[in-house]
C-alpha cells in the first residue's frame, strides 16, 4: 500500500446540516484544510508533515489553484469530537500540477484495532501558479523529492458511468 499522510481534521458543529451529518459543501472545506496542512510550510513552533514545503500567501509569489475536484460520498459523516483522519497521497506529479487523493475516515482514536470507516473519497488537481503572472510554475526537484514517497494509484470511483 502507498504511504499516506494522516491529517487530523476536527469537525465543527457548523459543518452539520439539518440531517445531523456533515454537509456536502462542508466536505470541500475539510479537504481544503487537510490540503493546506499537507502542503504549506509551518510557522515557527508549529509541526507539519514532511510534504509541507510550500510558502503560503500571496507575498510568497506562489499560488496553488484548484483545477478540478471530484468527491464520492460513501457514508454520512456524523458529528464527533475526535478529529477525522484525512488520509492523503498523490496519484500524479505533473509539470506544474499535483493530483491529490484523499480518503476521509473515522478518527484514529476511536478505531482501536478495528477497520476505520471511510466516509468519502476525493481527488483534487492542484496547479502551482506564479502569483504575479498567473502562469503555471514547474514543480521543483525539492518538491518532487518530498512528494514522491507518497505517490500511489489514483482512486477508482465505484459510481462513475
């Protein structure tokens, strides 16, 4: 199995909808938060995974833009106090783009030896862009080096036509 990042993402009460589970639009925010934590360099005193090598903010001169997203919902996500375990790997490192794969799983703390529930699978294509010109920027050798250990198979969606 491909090495995966495990990014803990807490739920907020406001992520729930009238049916008492995480709203589909909130899922995009949860994926965004996991992606930011996986890619952006930590501030002094913060911890981050080894893949967090991008400077954040417009002042850095680099933007990460979303070119495409796809989500397959497998089960409703109930509210829980322990953070969800968002597992991330990369299925493709292009010239200036990264295909990010996710599985949104039940908290690691509550799994205790049993298989985690998988609530959703998703794929996001992220493009690295020059903030001034808007033109794509090539991935650097350093970025490739830290992301390649997490390269794996793309998601196979069950309900695609």
